[in-house]
C-alpha cells in the first residue's frame, strides 16, 4: 500500500496568531509551516503534499548513468 500523505490545518491557539499547517506521511510529521488564513493554509497543504509525492517518485528512480570516455595516451 502506498504511504498516506495528508495535511492538517490547525486553528491558532489564541486570536492574532497564525494557523499551523502540518504535513504527515504515514502519521509521522514530515513538515510544518504557518498560514495567515484558511485559503493560504489549504494552498500550502496542496503544494507540500504534491512536493512530498514528487520527491518520493524521484527517490525511486534509478540513478542516471554517466558514460566516461577512456583517456587516450599521448
């Protein structure tokens, strides 16, 4: 089963403080940030989830192959 990646937007602990944006992967915190309002928080969640998914795909790709030319003697 692929890992579950999701974001949560937590309300501020008191008025005047920013919202907390948290990103989880398989229930483990992988990142957090702050947001001024609900719309900004949702945008940050969407961006972060897409980035975590992109990095997971990139990490599973085989390394690029480098072909070196042999050094010729003089």
